[in-house]
C-alpha cells in the first residue's frame, strides 16, 4: 500500500473506528468491577466477623480472597485497560483495529477466562501462587488470548496512518510484551490432572519467580497501561498539551528498565540470597523518580485548567487518581527499606498500600475513563454530573477510611509482633494481636462499603446515560492520508527518539531488552544454582499423606492468612521457633511462604500441638484459641481423602526432581493409609480411628505436623514418621 | 481494509469529517508562555510541549541512585550489617541478658515474691484454658483440679517446672520463652488455689495420686 510514487499527493483513505469492541469492554468493566468490589466487601466483613464465612467452603475467606484479587486486577482493571487501549489506539494510529474478528476473540476469550476463574476459585481449584492462582488449562487460555491480542495490536501498528507513535502506545507495547513474558514463565507447571498441577519451580526459586511476576503484574498490568491511558485521556479531556515530551521519554524508559528489578522487596528477610534482596530494595528506591515522572507530567498538564477541577467530576477523578498514584509510589519505596519492611511485612499496612493503588490510582482512572467514554461512544450526554461528583466524594471518603484503618492496624500488628520486654515477647499470644485490630477491620469494612456505594451510583448514572442514547446511530467516518514510505534518513535533524517513534518494531525490541536485563541478572543465578534444588539437601520429602494434606492446604487458600517463613528476627524466633532455612521449602512446588499473617506463621507449627488439638481447631478454631477469627472447616471432617491419586502425585513430584523412589510412589496408597490410621488412633478414644482416617482432616494434620525445623545433625532418625 | 462500509455515503462522511476538523482545531488550549515550546506533534489532537525536565525531579533521581550505591555498600561491603549478622548479634545479647539477671531468677524456680493469684487466673484463661478447660476440668490436657498428677508430684516446684519446660511429647509446649518467672509462679498459685473445685464434666483422674 505504500508503493505510490512519492511526487503525487496521496489520496485520503476514509475509514471508521471499531467502537463496538470498546463498548463491549466498557460494559464488561462495569459489571466485573461490581463483582470485584462486592467480593472485597464480603471478605472485609469476614475478617471483622468470622461468622460471615457461614461455614460454607465455597465462600470461605481463603477461597474467596483469590477471586477478589483476580477479579479486581484481571477482570475490572483488565477490561478497562482493553477498552481504553482499543479506544485510544485506533485514534492515535488513525486506523481501525487490524481485525474485528481478532478483537472479538480477544473480548469473548477474556470473558471466558474470567468466568472460569469465578467458577474454579471458589471450588478450591488453584495453583496456590498469589495473583496467579488459576490452574493450567486457564493459564494456557490466557496465554492464547493474550497472543491473539498482541498479534491484532502489532498488525494494527503496521496499518497505521500516523507515522509516529505516541507515548501512550509505548506504554501499551511495554504492557503487551512484558505481561506475556511474566505470565508464561510464572505459570510453568506439570499437570497432575485437569484441575491440579505442580509448579515447575520450588522453594526459593519459585518464590523469586512468583514475586518477579507478582510485582511486575503491578508494574505492567496496573501501572504501564494506566499511564498510557492517562497520557491519552487527560490531554483529551482538558484539551491541554502534554507538559513535557522529554519527561515522558525519560520516565518511560526508566520505569520499564527499573521496575522489573524490584520484585525481591516482597522477600526481604526471607531465605532469598541477601544480594538479591538488596537489589530489590535499591531498585525500588530508584523507582520513585520514574513513577513520579508520570504523576507530574499528568498534573502539570492540568496547568491553567485547575479551576475546572472544581466543576468537572472527571477532572476530580484524574487529579485524585494521580495524587494517590504519587502517594502509593512514595509509600512503595518506603516499605521496601529493610528496616521498615521488618515492621510492615505480613501486616495490613501492605493491604492498605495496594488498595491506595488499585482503588485510587486504577479505580479513579477507570471512573474518569468511563464518565468520559460512555457519553462519547453512545453519542449522548452524561445523565448526571451531580451524581458523578457524589460518586467522587463517597469513593474518596471510602478510600481514606480504608487506607487509614489499614495503616493503624498494620503498624499495631507490626509493633505487637516484634515487641520485646526483658528478652521476652510482650504479646506472646498471637490472638491478642488479632483481637486488638478487629475494630479497625470494621472501619475498613465501612470504607469498602462507601466505595461500593459510590460505584453503584456510577452504574446507575451510566445506565441512564446509555438509555438516553439516540437510536440508529450512524458510524462516523474519518479520513487521513495513508503512510508514505520514507527513506531512513538521519540528516533531517530528527532526534533519535523521534526516529524510534516511527519504528515500533525496534521500540518493541528495546522494551524486551530493557525488561530482560533485570530479569536475567536477578533471577538466573538463583534458577541455575544447585544450592536451591534437591541435590545437596538431607531433607526428606513429604510422605504421601503429608503431600495430600499440603494440597488441601493450598486448596483452602491457607496461604492467604498464614505465612511459612520465620524471619531472622529475634521476636520471630521467640514466637515461632528456629528461623526458616533454604531446605525447609526445597520440595515445595509451589512454595507457600505467604505474604500475610492474619493468623500466625506455620513454618514451625509441627509438633507444637498434639494431633487432637489440630483436629478440634480445624473443626472449631475458637474451642482451642478463644478470640480466633479463623473460619471453621467442618467439611474437612466429612470429605473423604482422594487416596487414589497419591501415586500419580508422587510420580509428578519425581519428574520435578523430588527424590521419591519408585517404591515410594508404588506404595503411596498403603503408606498414606497406614500413617492416617496411626494419626486416627492418636486422636481421642471417643473418635473412631478407622472411620476418621479416611477423611481429609487427617492429611491436613499430617502436613501441619511435618512443618518443623530440620534437625541439623541427623544421623540416626530412621524411626521418625517421615521415614522414607 | 475495513473501509468497505464507507464507500456508500461519501457525502455524509465528508460532512462528518468537516465537523471533526472543526472540533480538532479548538482541541488544544495553548497558554501564552507556551507558544514557543509547542512541538510539531499532533496525535488525535493531542499536542506536546517541549518543557525541560523539572530540576528537582532530576536531582531526586540522582539522589536515589546515589543512595542505592551507599545502601548496597553499607550492607554488603562493610562488615556486620547483613541480616544474618545482625540476627546473630541480637541472639547473643539475649543469652547474656539471661545469664545475668533473669535466669538467676528463673533458676530459683517457684517464688511467691512477685506472684499473684489474680494474675495467674487471667493468664490461665488466655494460655491454658484451650487445652485444660475454662474450669481446669481437662480437655486435651488433664484435669488440673484433682490430686492426680501425670508429671511431677503436684508441689509448687514441680508444677512450675512442668509449665516451664513443657511436656513436648504430649503436646504441651514449653512456656519458658513466653512467660516470665513471676508469671509462671502466678499460674502455680492459681492452679493450687483451684484444687478440689471438682468442676462439671471433669476429666477422670489420670496419673498418680499425690495427697
């Protein structure tokens, strides 16, 4: 199409944008956002009052929490990103999307993924890695749909009529490329069945990959695409030029290069080698300026239009969104300091931090986008500006209550956990540190309810807006000349970045290089080290029964409340036992170090309490630990354990390098049954040992009792129950 | 390639284009002092200014980079600051403390000096009741109100010792690190004070009778 002779002025192409795909994604955003917030409110109520778990396995906190996070990130933010990308890219590139069919596959495929997530997560089908809980068939579907999206997008770039690509597009490209890499690497696993797989990595390696993914899901799913949206919608709405082109170049490349290194700040004081931890810290601190570069470029674009912020709700959302982005990206580096992290890690402070990001930065940006796009696309006026303003204030008060209560509760937890007096714990009872913050959980619940109420106002407002749209709308046609081929001529005085902006393929390659550098330098040494895999350890693998229990632990989402990482901090060692070592999780596919302590750490719980204690505690936690907010798990006493699959599980673990002998695998069933009967007999004379030994609870007890420190000098321990 | 619908109503399309153009011309408000720095960029009406990087922002960036080097140096290139080192140090301090003052007290064992039944009662409810029952009637752990003892002989020193070191093989943890000596003594006093209360649903006697 570019072969016309250069002398002739090109004839304009006439074309239309595909706005129906944008409308689809917008409606999906509105719907899924409601689900994500509603589930969040339910979870908040469960923490304030445990009875809201209703003793139902499908809605118990541990299973519902992954649904909340996945819905908020991938369904609410995800659909909004796609709506914004499809809407803005077509206009920025002066072309319709390359293929309507691919766009539609992308849309329906993504909704299918979300529906599968909404079904499988409450059923306990989970890979057990935070923000990547979906099991392997869904993971494959995600990869496929993402690749289709990428193909459609890059082919759209190919047929564009705008020579240079705008900064928003750079951010979209970084998103598309990096999310694909992160998702594929972190989801590598070997299936045991259709609904169960074991992560390819274990222990510290799995942790490193997971948080490289987890942190960069924040970076490349919740930050870069939103910066792209900001760069399009803020100048569009206020009709002001972007403050600084140069700033956008510098902060884009700095952000893309630096973000990828910051993941290990989620693993401070863990058994991750300390040099990698330090890299995580310093790169987090260096992220401050690149993040703020986006914020100030947005805020300074409002120069001369500040009076309009008072009147226009959309601008209010933009300003609050950017401000909360600035706050969260200041808080992030602060939390990454080792000394601050010692206090804040595992506490509610982190929960407050992510919510200022998602409710504030992402949520408000999405609301601005919706209030702008819906009237525009449906060719009508917003039903009520007043309602939108009310939405803004209600949501803002909600966020403030949420963040403040989580700060207070997080710092309270941190201080109580670490508090020492005369070399002893000041609050040795973990429950005491929980009951103390319950009032704050109620405040958080109110914050969440306000945010949800504001959201409902928005739904009403937008539905009324759409209802008022004129019928039989004609699509608008646009015209632009096709791109002419230009000789690659550097002598025109064009800057090299300006040149790069008309070579999206090269820009894409540079983005890949930028994210690869940090990834390779930080992750490869640990992934290739023999120290971190089975070869040099004396640790015995889990027995078949313990492994079965571990899978139930994962299924129930225990990791959403319990960590398994005793940090090398005096108060932790006093509270939990010997600090965690590399070997402890060396066979853990996936690792279960966790990121929260709503309940106590469990890495050393083995042997601390008798079997019957765990039995009673799972049935009714408050009978053993008055004041506990843990849900009841009555179904573990009723469900029969699937003994049949144990051999298969051990075989898969064998392929992953866990040193089970063939004999171990062949005898998995008998061994497990024998161990279960032993535990059953141990419980209480009033409990029928034979009957109870068939139940899932026994496997869970076996697993929990296996969580203990390795004996450092181990020669004659042939008779322990882990005796394989 | 998606232009097939647009051929039919060219006239209509042109009108739309005109309107569109009008909208675009007014789309960017340029302030007086910005006229010289508007770049020749136009993306769907979006213009860009050639403002320099804010100085304070650039300085902040440099500062964080310098800080990164210093921080890394502090932890990795000067001795004794690694997490493991400071952890070991903090644990050594603890052992010293113990050998000076508090173990001196602990080694005495039971002592009535700072103990009180009231403190013992509240400690009992929060720490012991889960296994021994709210009324010490015995649940997982034995009944503490009768005169039968599984471990030791029911004297103050013996009960003190059981609480202190625990009976790990039966599931009772050592409370030495969680309770200080006077708290353990308070518990002993409380347990002695409820002897013979014979609560309802009491667990039947276990162990040896000591009168």
